[in-house]
C-alpha cells in the first residue's frame, strides 16, 4: 500500500478515489439525509464539548483569582437545550 518512504502508491490512491466516487454516486436521497444528520450531530457535539471546556476554564480562573464562581451547575444550565 505504501512505498518505502511512506508515500501512498499512485495505484492505491486511484482505487481509493474510484471507490469514493462509486459510493457517492450510489447514495440516494435517504443516504444523503443520513450523512447530513450524522455530520450535524457530530458538529453539535463538538461545539457543546468546546463550550463546556471554555466555561470550565472560566470557572477555574474565577476560583484561582478568589472570586466566588456561584453555584456549581449554574455555568452549565444555560447550554442545556
């Protein structure tokens, strides 16, 4: 699959591209809806985790500076849908 220097062989890359093109052509309407739904849920999860990390960092910074951060769950209540 790879040459000695770690580069992908051209024939393997071409076969992979052909396979991907066939897969895209084979997807019908419901297949695309599924792909879009999975992508949207993945992005939503990444955004929520990132928000939680930012809020946690802000809370820890308040604690380090001697500021009362409020109720423990208060910082996370706004993000709940």
